[in-house]
């Protein structure tokens, strides 16, 4: 049997950036799966806090140069790469001057939520799938982490479902307690749209808030996972609608086994 190929997508990963538990999770689980013989790729945004020189990021010219549509705008996609030497893992970074070259992640220095975080998420999700196509690496599982990755399961079930690179790909969506109160302005449906996606498919996103992102990710993912045992009431309310394809968290020492079993079950 050939190695299982797992693509991990997240907003952050240690040691490059840590603002929440996502960074630790995405650092540990891919290495654990690699040690079990799986083939791993990791994709995250290149937020401005990440020191390129210190972390030895360099541009991958053959992967860069695509334009990604966000509504009526097209933004150039730049791909960078670095290694985690202690784990022999490569991390690919999605970059764009307008969206990611700021010295903060989701809030400015006055702690105000960036009004274009929706566009940054949409650009990131679309950019991830286009990068994987350019890599020529067909993942068996795309494991999406947190709200910023929530549109990837939708895109896999629609625009990319007949693409040879993704035709058999399954998606996992892990949900975290990283909610925000902001409601995005503008036509988020128009920004997120791609080929073979009608407005009804994006209806969960109409609320233009954290709940909308979680709901659309949970609707289209093949499995939805609660990252923490204790989640907020609002998050619990959302997740109760998706009990058919959701498993609860277990104690830390069992998480690797549970994900390993989930991956193999999805591909069974």
C-alpha cells in the first residue's frame, strides 16, 4: 500500500508563529503521522510576524506567480518554504503583499480586528489548493484547522471535485475556541465564489461572521472534530447540527490514535 498523503492547513505553526493552540497542534500531529509512515505537507500564511531571515524562508519561484481572485480583484500568490529541522518537515507559506505583510496577525496594534480578514481567509484557501496543484502532489486527506481554512472543504466538493489532483481527496475540519465578534462588510458570497459554486452552496456564509465560517466548513467537510473538550456555548450550538460526521476530543495521549483511525476510516 502506498503512503497516505496528508495535507495540513492552518493559520499558524510552531516554531514560526504561535498565537493559539492551533500552532502546537499543527506542529505535533503532522510529525506523529510522518513517524507512522505518512507523507506530509503543511501550508500556512506568511504573516508579517514571521522573521524570514531567522527562519530561513525562501521563495519557491516555480510555485509562485499565480493570480488568485477575491471578488473582482486578482492578487498575486507568492509561495515560500522553510524546514523544521528537528522534524524533517517542510512548511509552505502563502504570501501576498496586500494581505500578509503586516506586523500583526488578525488584529492591528490597537487590537482592532482587520476588516479584510475575510478576504485574507478566502485568498489563503484558494491559494492553498492552487499551490497543491502546482506541486503536483495529490493529497488523500486535507486536514483544515480553525476558521481561516473553512472554505477548503467547500472548494474540494465543488470547483476541484473533478480535478485529478483532488478527485479522491477527503477533508477533515478541526474547530477551535478562536471565535471573534466581528461581522464582515461587503459581499462575502461574491468574494468566496468560484466555478461550479452557486449562491445557495455559500448560504451558510451569509452571516459574514465566525459562525458562518464554522458552519460552512462543517457542512462540507467529511469529518468535523472539536479540538478542545471545553468549547464555548455558541460553538457547541453550531456543532450540534453536525453530529453525524463529528467526533469528540479525547485525552491528549489518545489524539494521535484517534486521528490516525479517522484518516484510515475516511479512506476505507
